[in-house]
């Protein structure tokens, strides 16, 4: 399962550090990717969003400073999906983190039960 699991993180984020420790503690092999230095592309985000089955809004870091500074809560409802993917791809700090991608699941944010289920672990 090594390269089958992608973990997008911002290393200074405490939730990302907790998620990494959780993955390591459960012996999960994964590829780690710095969400700012190697930000997701619009195409990746489109693919992951569709695979997740979640509303696109869940992929935005709504508690982040950049999200608030840009006034995105008011702007997103009037933006089309393509524009939202393009916006997310401009800065990894806009993307909800950590982001777990497996062959069968895409989960923005760290929720242990959801991650355990996606990875076939009993937690």
C-alpha cells in the first residue's frame, strides 16, 4: 500500500503533525507531500473532489487566514466549480489539510474513524 496512499500536509500545522503521528503509529506506508511547496493542481483537485463525493466547499481551509483575508465565504457561492479549482490551486494554504488520498477514498481534514475506515484499519 506504500505509494497508494498520499498524505498532503503543512508540517507546521498541529493537526497535520497529529495525523502523521497517527499514520506512523498504525504502520501506514504513505507518500508525504508539502501542501504549500508542492500545491495540488486544479486537475488533481478536480479528480480528488469527484472521488470524495463531498461538496467542493469541504476542500477549502475555511479557518485559514488567507481564506478570511480574501473574503471567500462571500465569494465562493457565486463562483463556478472550475474557478474554485483554479483558486484552490493558486495557494496550498487555501486547501483543507491534512488531505488523505487512497485508491478508494479522499478525505480532507483529520478524522480518525474516517481515516481508519479508508485504510482498512480497526481503530
